[in-house]
């Protein structure tokens, strides 16, 4: 079979099967110039965007007050029970407070003022009824 005849038969068989035929290359309508213009375009003047506003650095997160006794230096912060009473006495007061306080986060911490720790001991011991036995830490 001749190659031209084989190609024609193949094209006809594909057309009969519903296969799409490639579209012929489009040509621009007559009178349309297909060359790119080399003339400058009237440009809109470029306007710079304003600089971004300064961003403040993030604030440091503050740590919550820990209710458990903390390992502190013997000196302590001004106003703390550690600074008021010293290491040994403030430690005993904190231990008494922890022993009697039913609070989930009691202020039993040597970094707190001694009056606050003693107030928690007094509040906790006052919750016992007259016929209930108070812990020994309430008597101290």
C-alpha cells in the first residue's frame, strides 16, 4: 500500500471513530499588524508604598506565683518571709502551712510575706469544728 493512501485511510478511520481532528493553525485577519510595537507606553508614575509601622517587641510572659516551696537563696527578696525570718524559721512556717491548708494552690511559699502564710494557717485551722481534732500544726 502506498504511504499516502495509508495515511488517508488512517485519518478517515480516526474520524469515523469520533476522534477529534487537530484544528488548523489560525491566521490573523487581514490588515492586523502582528509585529510588536516598539513605541513606549505612557506609564503611570510609580508611587512607593509607605514604610511599615514599627512593631513593638513582644512583652515577656510573666511567670505565675508557684504555691510550692521554692529553693531560694538564704537572703530572699525584700518583703518575703525568707527575708523577714531567715531560712530556718520561714521553712518551718511554710511546712506548717502546707500541712494544714486544704487549698489546691495555697500561698505557702517563703517568697510570700510571713503574714500571708500565717493567715493561710489561721484560715485553715479555723475551718475545724469545736468537736473536731485540729492538726498539731494549728497549735504551734
